């Protein structure tokens, strides 16, 4: 499916998830220097290292997706987004279930920090439904509509709040691209090369399928970071995307 990201190089569309400790993260970053563009820093790494890990990756020339999934009252989330951007984050996340006001305040705080630092406004993403959840898991929380309907409803809230886009499983990418248009970021975790273990992911697709269906970026963790040769694994995924594109 054609979208506003179609001219982007495959390497720019892969976000490698660093769900590990600092030494391993920086070792992998150094191996992929000059090849990878994006790294994701999530809670596992950030809660140990704090903003310094973002700065270390930025100093190495990478873009950083700081995936902390903010969810609190609007005032707190505004401050959290502001702080995340001060640390150097290029992309941040928040839970859409926090509501339009919360998401709008996050974007406001992020934009203010970016302007103060003379930087471009970061990408702001709303988490729709976690890729570890299926219909049964949603129902256990009181959400009884189908997964796809819930994802779409949450994506519309993110759009109303003025966010750059959403995080959703690759299974919803095509629907979201149609609704959100060509320029929205649609970032998809739950991406697994053919034959890779699913881990705790439930709604998955291959890298090429996710991009073909409309994802702007794919998040890949263990298939790269736990591979015998992470650099070769990264390049294999990039080549799969190149062939598909």
C-alpha cells in the first residue's frame, strides 16, 4: 500500500528494541553504527539507566524511540513528555486510554521542549491495544468490542489529540493507514521474521507484510538482539523489506 513513507530506505523503517542492559545495548549499537537508524529504549533499560542512555545513543548518531507509554493525569504526562524530549528522545509514546486531553498535553509538553532546544518536534504516538493482548485479554479488562474496533477507536482519539500517529499490531496496519491517511506514523511491534519464535506477542506479522499493509516503521527486538549474528539479522530484515518495496 502506498503511503507517505514509501521513499524511506528500509534501514530507516526498522526500529531495534534494546530490551537489555546498558553494556549489551551499547555493544549492539556500536555494531550497527552506520547501518541502523533507530533504537527503542523501553522501561527495562530506561528505569536502570535513566536519560543518560538516551544521550549515549544520541551521541553515537542514532535516533531514539523512548517507549515509556505515559499514562497519568494530563499535568503529569505533559511534564513527562517535556522531560523525555529534553533527554533527546525523537519519538515518544503514551496510552490512548488516557484520553484526548492527556495526549494533547503530552504533545504540548514535547513541542515546548523541542522548541526550547532548537530541535524538530518529536514523533508522538498513541498506544492503541498492546500486541500481547487478544480479544480474551481485552474482555477481561471490561472492553468487549472486537480488537480491531478498539484499535480504530483509540487511533481516532490519538488523531483528535493531534498526535503524529499510533502504535498498533501489524494486523491493524492496513485499516489504520486507510483511516489515518498517508502521513500518519503507524509503528508496529509484534513483527517476527518467518520461523521466529513469537515470545509473548499474539498479533504478529512478518516485516514485509507489516510494511506492505501500511506500517511506517516496524519494531523488532529479539529476532535481532538474540540472534547469533545481530548485524546479519538486521540486514536480512532490511533486505526482506527492500524486496517487498
